[in-house]
C-alpha cells in the first residue's frame, strides 16, 4: 500500500498598500485559508460512508455467490463431474443455479463499480482494485494480479486475472478454458438453441473463483472500515480515476455490445461497459460534491466549473447507455470518437482538480 499523502496548510498573505489612510489599510486585512478550515469544510465522512455502504453490500453479495458456487459444485459431484449426464438428468437444477449465479453477479458488479473511484483512486485501497476488477493475468507481468487460485481438485491457476473477469467469463460462458468438458451445446432451457448466457462452466473453477472473490470482498470491507480519509485521498481519487475514459471506451468498442460475435473482449458481456462508466463517474461525482466547499474557498468559479463538467461527463455516459439500452447500435468508429471526446473532457477536469489541490497545498502522487 502506498503511504498516506500529506496535507499542507495554505497561507495567503496579501500585503496592504503602503499609501492610503488607516481605515483603508484595515479593510484590506490578509485572508488565510487554514488547514483546519478546509478540513472542516470537506465532508470526508460522507465519502467513507458511501464507500463502506458499498463494500458491506459487496461482501454480502459475493458471499451469497460463493454459496451458490458451492451448490453448483454439489450438483456436479452428484454425477461425478459427468456434465453431459448432469444436463440429461438435472437440467432444470443446473439452469436454476446458473440463473441465480448470474443474477447475483449482476448485483455485485454495480456495487463495486460505483465504489471503484474511491477504491482504485485511494493509494491505501488501490490494490483491491487490481485484485477484484482491474488486474490482468500472468501474460502481462506489470499489471498481473498478485494471487493464484487453487481449485478444489488441487490444481493451481497462476495469476489468472481479476475476480470479476474470472467469474463473469466462467458464468456467462465466454472463456472456454473455464467451461465444462464434454458439453458442446449448453442448452439449459431445452429449446434446441444455445442463447447468449447459457453456460455450463467447470464447477471447480466456479467454486474457487466465487470463494476467493468473497474472501477478497470481505477483506476490502474490513480495510474500508479502517480507512481514515484525508483530503488528499479525495483529490487523488478524482485526479487518478477521472482521466481513464479512453481505456473504458476501448473496452466497450471491443465488447460484444459493439463487435457482436467478433468481440475480442471476453469480459464486459453481462452488462455494457457504458453502465460501468456511468457507475464509476457516479462515485466520482459524490467525491467532488463533498470537497466542493473546500475548492470553492480558493476559487469559487473553478469549483463550479469542476462540478458542472464532472456532472456533465456522467450525464454524457448515462445518455449513451440509455440510447444503447433502447436499441441504438453504435459502431466501432463512433466508439473511438466518443471515447476521445470523453477522454478530452476528463483530462480537463483532472487538470482543474490538480490545480485546485495545488492552490490548497495538497500534495498528490503522480
């Protein structure tokens, strides 16, 4: 974990003009924004409450998913992991537990995305973002997750990727390596066709992924409860997490929501990446709202501009998400253009936040 950032006091000494009468000089007394004043104005407790509400819910939801993962493995054990026989004899049971797992995953995902701005943006908590949502597999050592997964069979998966990726791609059938052997057509509803989301994953993988994900969510919740936020954390989160739009839009472009059957992304299939972007920005807007009074003390016009532009960026993502949900089909070229626009806006916001931090004497990590 990174060490906590230091918040420095801001002193603004304004020299009175030598000429003029004494009353005029007294009217131009120096004004100073002290650390005590700015700390009192920032509602850091609201930011922590927002975070812990989400991490508590995430811990409970992933624990439920782990229980469902165990129930799915119990079904597989009942046929000694003969998945073809499992579909022949207990198809309805398999469909029911897979529906439950997918439903719970869809509940867990926004709980994390809405809190990701804080988790990933605060150095003290950021490793949990790598573990749960952002880390890659061992093929990219610089960004790989810092863990292995041991399956109930004893097999160890070395740095397999983050847990939202592992659970999503196994539960929704997009990673073939995580699917059950001997099932070529996982037609769970028996209608003669395999629709998107119909999957029969390997039960050992599902149980291990959901078990370990729940354990990490529980650790995140404990860390969030212990976290003592500083103003630097709030500014750092905004500066770090706002200018990430091009990456997210690139993932949207390569996902099934735009690329369809030619999608390169195995993840971001259960819900559009646009929803994730909107959720992340929702958390960042909450952070800004609770430091707005602080930034207003040094430059009210700039503080208003930051708030308006950040809220506008969230509304931009929300509008795109609603259009997509109502049937608008975006092209790869449009995704590139929209991503560039969002990134340009995001970088401008981050620059303004960084400037405000400097005016307050708050040191940020680069």
